[in-house]
C-alpha cells in the first residue's frame, strides 16, 4: 500500500500537476467568494477548463477547484455576513462578529487553517480506511447484468419513495452495485469499478 501512496505523491507533486492544483484553487476561491455559488456550482462552471487536460491533471485541478470554493465561501461569510453555501452559515455567525471587532484577518486565517487541517485529516482517514473497507467487498462480485439491474432498482426505489426517504431507499442496491466483474476478465466494467 505504501508503494501506491508513494507513486501517487510522485505523480501529484510534479510541477505541472502542482500548477494545475494552484490554478484550480485560485479559480475555486474566486467562484467561492461569489455569494450563492458553492463548490458544486464552481465545479460545474469550471469543468470545461479540464476538457483538454490529461485525466490525472484534470482530477487534480477539479479537487483544487472544490477545495478553493469551499474556502472561498468563508470569505464572504466573514467579511459581508453572506454565506456562499450552506457550509459557511456557522462561519457567518462567529467570523463576522470577529470582523466587526477588527479581527477580520484573524478570522480568515482561522477559517483557512481549519479548512486545511480538516481536509488533511479527512484525506489521511480516507487513505487509512481504504484497506479496511476493501476486504469485505472483495467476495461480492457481480456481473454486468446484475450491476445494471441493481442500479435500475436503486433508481426506481429512490424515485418512488417520498423525498425524505429517497436517499435511504436506494442506498443498499446502489452500494451493492458498485462492485462489478467485467465479462472480459480483468478489464474495468462499463457500469461500475472492479473491487
């Protein structure tokens, strides 16, 4: 596992990928500062910037856009008391009070540091939990036909359920359908990824 992690860092820390990450963070922050445009809208608006890139650089840039937009929403929350997205509502309450007392730079740096530490801890936790989550799912391999039928079942259940239960109704069939076995052996499946 450590050799895969080292390989990932070697690819991600190349100069051109770091440049794409910086560009993504910069544009994500610009979009995140605009009130009402959150990370999802930022990804949607800036997705065409990644069409001509190779897939690794495009995903790195999209991750930078997402993290930049998440942080950019706290800027308007602190300075203008206008939350850019739902995640910035609580920042709006405390951060704007600090800004009114003349501590706007301190509030912005606290928001930046907490965003950075939270993102790093989340990435580390996800990285360490992947081997634990992978082991129980290895015996459950489904064919393409079963995967497609489980995805259709998940969609039908989520559409037919009431809005409050829509997320819960499709969770089990959709989670079961994410592991598929290709008809061609080791090739990736069309509808899902191989476990």
